[in-house]
């Protein structure tokens, strides 16, 4: 099954969380912070959303930073994805 976002929505897959600190301490899974960096898997068409013209500025494959508590998590075929609006994406990582 594939996900096809509508409007100005974007499907993301979280990048792996850091397992060790900069000092070399290994973190348990419960102590790891939820990652804010994700890779774009699918991009909606944009268009008219809430009466405003929305141009999609992100592309599939971009790595992005998103708001900490944004979006909706979904599981498809055992993989966890998050669906967010383009406005919840803070920056593209280059």
C-alpha cells in the first residue's frame, strides 16, 4: 500500500534517533528524544487550500526539520510515517 497525500500535506519517515551522546554514552530507547529530522516520502499537489494558492516547496527525498509535536503518525506495512502540512516543516537540511 502507498500513501498519496492530499492538498498541502507531506508524508515523512523519521530518521533514526541518535543512540549515543557526543560523550559516547549509549542511550536506552526510552531515553532517546523523538527525532525532528525526517525524509520526505511523498508530496501532495498543493493547489488551493483554504482559499489560498499553495505552492509546494519541498520534494521527495529532501531531509527536513519539523515542529516537535506536529502531524499524525500512521503505520503502513509495519513502517511508521507522519503526515504533516507543509507549513509544519521548519527547514530543509542541505
